[in-house]
């Protein structure tokens, strides 16, 4: 669990300790059946936060199960430590799932992070599940724009040592890329392929779009109590 009274340095120490547990190769089942999307919503006017897990059928992308949780945020806004704000509410939502996914797509970063330990890594290690990050924006690293066609990829390279920490992926022709990185128990190639498969019509994967929808619904219900 994540203790709510951590200092900034204690949180950084946890990241540096746990990042050594991240596995960057495929530990996936022979057949993926359920794929999860994860999203967190914040209230602009309060400390309320909502977390959502949405399980989709891997082949049809139909929603199979939804689990949400709302609570007060317990960790301050500190760049590079978002997972300590978001993991508590997501862990509570996770507990409500009746089924478990084969792989999880986070709306955020994995190893594409200054300390190589973003939300997708944190979640993957704590849940011991194949997890990847798909961020709307670049948090860390340098890249060149991929070619304009759907499926084009360019490497995201760390600013400090040039390590290949993720991919800029063009999910729709002529649209800005998303940023894919390893979370845990998955390779970057597989993570990139899965994100592209989930982006059937739009820039963002259906996993993220559905999780965002149900997270907003949970928030509205929470605030109207």
C-alpha cells in the first residue's frame, strides 16, 4: 500500500527501490482475453479524486466490467510523483473487480519517466500484472515526429543518458502521436502493438476512452450525493 504521509524524498526513494523490480519482457498469457483501461479524474474545486478500471473483451472491445472508486486525494501535486496521488484510489477500484485483466493500459507513463518509474510501472509492480503506459503528452525524453501514417513509430530517448525508454506512436494518420512505454511484464514492442490495436477510430485507445467515461460518471455521482 501507499502511505498517505510520505515525504517527497520518501516517495522518490520508493520509486528508486521498486524500479529494479520492473520486468521489460513479455509475461503475457498465450491468449489475451481481457484488457483493462485505467483513468483518474480530478475535481477542479476540491480534493476529490475518482479512479476507474474498465475491462474490455480483447477481440470485440465490448465493455465486460467496470469498477470505480472516489475519495479525497492524500498526496500533494509533485511532478514525477503522480502515482502516489493516483494509486490509492486505483487500488480501491481494483479491489472491486470480479474478474482480473490479462494486461492493463494506464493513461500515463511507465519507464518514460525521469526515474524510469511512472504510474504504469508502479501499478504493474504492486499488482504483479502486465502493464503499460500510454500518455497523451510527453513527460520525459526526446523524439522525432514519426511518419504521418497510422502505425508509424519513432523512439523516445531519455534526456539524461539516451536510453530507449518508449515510443512515439502515430495511432491515426496525421494526428499527434501518443507516448507508449513499458510498465511491467511486457516488452516495448508488444506494448506498442497493443496500443495501436486499441486505437480503432481515435487517437487514444478505447481502454482509456472508456475508463475516462466511467470515471467521469462516478465523479458526478460522488459529487451529487
